[in-house]
C-alpha cells in the first residue's frame, strides 16, 4: 500500500522529472531505508525514557511512604481532637457536611430565573413582605402594655428563648458567610453556582431570620395575655419556616421537575469539613449570642418600665354624670397616680396603681383595680379607706378587664352604680404634665375675658322664691384682695344682703349652685365666715342640711367650662330621700341666666351704643340701663327712636298714641309742629313709624291783625273714648299762612275732637282747618273728613271715626273713595261695613262677600229698604 501511495503521489507531481520505472523503484528503496533508520533511532530513545520513568516511580513510592509516616504521626497527636470537633459541629462521622435544605439554597445553586431560582425568589419575597407588614402594623396600631401578669412574663421569656433556638436561619447564614465550607465543591457540583449568588442568598437568609425575630420580639412584648402571645408567636414561626417547607415540597415534586431534581441533588451533596482552629471556629456562635443578649437586654428594659409603671399617666381628669346620683358630680376633678406596692417585689408584677384625689376640698375619692375570682375590673370609691373589692364601692366599670394595668383602658366603658344602674356620662382623660397646673389648679382670673361681675339677663324674670334674689353678683375676695375659689372656680356673692343673709354662687364640680349663706352657716354669719367656709380644706358639701341649696345650673363638662356660670340654664333644686345633694329639677326651669356685668370693647361690649369706660362700667345711651346697658327702656311711656323698630315692637309701643299705655305718653315729645319751632315742647308722637298706624293730616290756615298782642294758642286732638291725646301743641299766632301736621293713629280711631284753646276774641285772629284721611305727600288719595272756616274764638269740633284701612283697600275699584266722609248713601254703607270690620280681620280673603255686602247695604241705604232685608 505504501508503494502504491508513493507511486500515485509521484505520478501526479508535475515537479518530478521523468524517470524510468527502475529508477523510481531504486529511489523509493533508498527512502524506505532512511525511514527504517529513523524508526530505530526513535525506539532507542523511547527505551531510555522508560528507564528514567521507572526510576522516578521508585522515588515517588519512597516519598509516598514518607507521607504515610507523617500522616500516622499527625493522627497520633491530633486525631482525637478533630473527631471531637467533628462531633460538636454535627459531622456524620465520615468527615463530611451536607448542604442546608431551604429555598434560599435554590438562589445560588440554579441558573438565574430558572424554575428553582424563581421559587426561591418568591419564597424570599413572601417572607420579607409578611414580616414587614406585620412590623408596620404593630408599630402603627399597637403599643407596649403598661403592665402584664407574672404568668405572661414567664411565657414571654420562654417564647424569646424558643424563637432563637428553633428559628436558626440567621445562625445558618452567619456560618455559611464566615466559613464558606464546600465553596469549591458546590462550584463543581452546580452549573448555576456563582460566588455573588452565594453571598446574596445567605445575606437574604440571615436578614429574613433577623427580621422574623424582630417581629416575634414585638409580638411578645406587645402581648398582655398568654393566649394572644402563643397564637401570634406560632404564626411568626410558621412564616419563618416557609423556606424549609418550600424545599421539602420541591423534593416531593410539588414545585416542578427542575426544582425536584435540584432539591434531591442538594440533599445528596456533601463536602469535607475544613473548620478553623481555636476560637475562630466559634465566631458565628459568638455573633448569634450577642444578638440573643441584645434581645434580652431590650426585653429587660421593657419589663423594668412596666414594673415601674412609669408609662402610665401621672394625672387624669374625670367628669362624672350626676343624673342618677347627684353626689357623683362632687367628685369630678383631677386624680394623681399612687403606687401602693413595693417596686421590684413579686407583688409588683400583678399589682395596679391607684389614682387618688389631688384636691382635698373635692372629697376623698380614688380609682383602684379589683382583682378577685368574681370581679376583675376598675372601680371607683368615694372613700379611700375602702378596699378595691368592697361591695359598697360607688362605681365599677361594666367591662371585665383581667389584663388591664391602665385606668385609661376604661375611659370608654359604661360605669355602674352599686344598684347596677348606668351613669349617664363618664369622661376620663389624661392630663399632659405641662398642663397639670392649668387643668387642676385654680381658674386663671387674669385678662379682659374674666368676668368679675355677673348680672341676670334683663329680659328674664330671674330667680324667685321665698325672697327676692339679687340680680347682680360680684366676685368674692378675701382680705388680701384675692379671689376666693372653690372647686378651682371663683365664688360670687350677691350685691346686697337681704333678710336671708348673703347670697352665694359657687361651683360644685359638675354644676353651679345658688344658696343663701344662712342655710350654709348661720343666720348671723358675716362675710369673713363665708370666706372661711370656702377656704377650708374639709369636704362639707355632703354635710349640708336639706334645702340648703336653692338652684342648680345645667351640667358643665370639661369641654364647655368657661370658669363662670355665664349663659347657663338654671333649675330649681329637688332633694330626694336618702340623698345628701339635690338633683337639678329639669321640670322646673328658671327664667334667668347670667351675663357678664363688666364690659370690654372686644368680647363684652356695652349694648345699644353704650360706651365702655376704662373701669369696666358702661355709659349707656338711648335710655338703656343696667351693667351692660342691657335693660332697654321699652314700654316706659317715653319714645326712644333708637328702639322704634319692629324687633323692639316700636319701643314697646311708646312711639305711637294707639299703642302707648303709660300716663306720660307723648308728653314733651313735640318740639316742632305745623312748620314752626314750638315755644315749649308739647305732646305728640313725631317718631311713630309703626306700619299698622294710619295717617291723619291736619291743615291750618290762620290770619291775625297786626299790632295786637297774642302770645300763643293751643291746638289739641283728644280721643275721649280711648283717653288718649294724639296732639297738644302751643302755636305762635303771628306765623300766618297754610301749614299742616300729620298724626299717626290707630285704625278706626274715634270719635275724637279737635280743640282750639287760648284764642283771644279781641285779637282779630282767624283760623280755618281741614282734617284729611291720608298723607299730604299723596294728595290724590287724601279724603276730607272734616273742615271748618273762620274760627275766631275757642272751639271744640268733633271728628268722624277713621274708616278701616283694610276695608278701603279691599273695596278699591268698587267704591269711589271720594264719597267717604260725605254723608252720602255710599258713605253710610261703608260706615256700616267699617263697624262690622272686626268680623273680618283679613278683608282680602273675604273680598267677594264684602263686595256683595256693600252692594246690599248701599241699596238699602239709598232706597230705605226694610232693615230685615239686609240683616242676614
């Protein structure tokens, strides 16, 4: 074959010269000889190499024997220690360690975004999300309870220990990151392994374990009972073990084929242990121990705070309802925390604090916790000497609170009396330490808003009863010019001591009361005795005799307490059998409330354009009176134009002749009439603007012979039936010419008389008049009622009754008004209907009937028909 190949190669090579076959064979034989020589040389060299290799193998065997000797020596000195350390670290006895089976292992042993990798990411996301939501919810909605029972405290300690011993993700992550055992083996065993994945996965594992422990810690310290503690703790442990559960499910094929294969491979992979020597092999345990120690330090701090009760409110303010038991209102006020147990003792774990009254003049009440088999709740006693579980405590919360250490837990509860009845109101609030003096101290009496003088509303009847009570009360002051206070509110005293002695107005915790000093002390008690009564520290309100208090105000709450009884509704007192303090009898209200009697321009100005003086008194205007000019002068017979308005009933009727009821009505009101200034004020009603009145206009026209002496003459309009004088003025006779004056009188006024008085017959004085129904400004609608000419001496002239304005307006267009007051049959018919007008107070609604009625009466009058024809 070789010769054939050579022949073929040579025959196709164009560079070879043409040769004979014999020459070519000879040449090839020489070439083959050369190849044989080279092969022999190679074989010789190969034999030399085999000899050297045999020599090297002998040396390797000698070195291996020396290594074995050294290993035997090492095993003799340290093999026992290595075995013991392997046993401590959980070595299976064959010098190898298995991988940790959890979902985080998928993150660094599989390809990124493969099925196992996604399963690990989802598991990690779920754990972090759930723990984060748990933590946020706890921090936003829960708080450390102010105390827990001793049994709960023991269970809390056990739960913390279990949390760190059972859930070891953080410890596993620390071990993996610090020692990196099996790093190379995992790189060779898993195609998806990468160092950065290894560190990230273990960092997430350790963080998840740490976050779970933080959440578990908060759940433990926030729990106030064993059931909630164990329930929440179990839930957290389940979430912490979710990564191991996912890995176990993967081994059973529930997470996919790739995850199943990878999980089984993780379970099978083992790598030799390479632990460091000495203390370095325990670094992960030291770090984990520090975390455990930190948790117990934090727990100890929380337990210390709970045991010391420092987180509880130092002061609380209470408002009791008094609708069922009126004495409860007396105990409203501030209460201070009082620790009755020995701090640090075993009894401090289950004991609760008391809250006792801070103001001795408000009684001896206390809040306490009753803890026995039949009742576990907060109670209130009016006597601090009573035990917390005494059957005669005044109040108790309707809610059983076996785990409560904070009185504020019961602020929203219903509270029950000894009888089982519920009180109508219960307010309980914590007082900020910076506001204790403000909330629990005396009411501040500085500033312009403070009222030193109280006055009963002028529009009200006021307090009435066995004697006439004062309408003004001033703030009571002691010898040092300091306001006397009771229940942290000022005491007021009546401005005059009557037959019942001093009248006192003071606060009792829930209501203001009004009483006579003679009922509180003795009939001959003086001002100093009254001051001493209120400055004593003794609680005397439940020791008063029956009927000592006469009136009580409406209830005052913490939110609407203004420090004084301004604007409050008052009621008569009602005493019940066996009750030392009266009820406010809401069925018998008092027509009266207090207003501040000291003015200030901003919040309590003088009324009706009065001026507030620097000393707090008012300079009143428009006839008003009172401390704040609050008493308006309505109905006193004197017209005050400022009050001549509809809301004030036109000064109580004083400005119009038909509505004024006093004997001095209109006297001195007229200073100008008939176009001239009067020599002296006369009687009249120039400011009458009541729209229900009707106008009458008097026209005068007079002359006088010059050179005669004539001082004045009087024009008077007198309505005898109503005994009223719409007008009486003295006029200057030397003012000549036509002039008029309009009077406003009541509808259908009459009969009246116009009288001229003081005319001297020898003076040559001559006067004429016209009386018109209507206003001069609307002359087209004016109706002549009466007239007389050339009056030269005193005279008295009758005036017709004014026709009903309602009737005139209703029959407009039916009758020509110029026929009225003329004596015609139309006038007679209208006069008859006007007399009947009281039957039809609303004429417009009876217009059709009145038209028919007028027609019949007019026909009857014109034709002198029989009376029976129109009487029905």
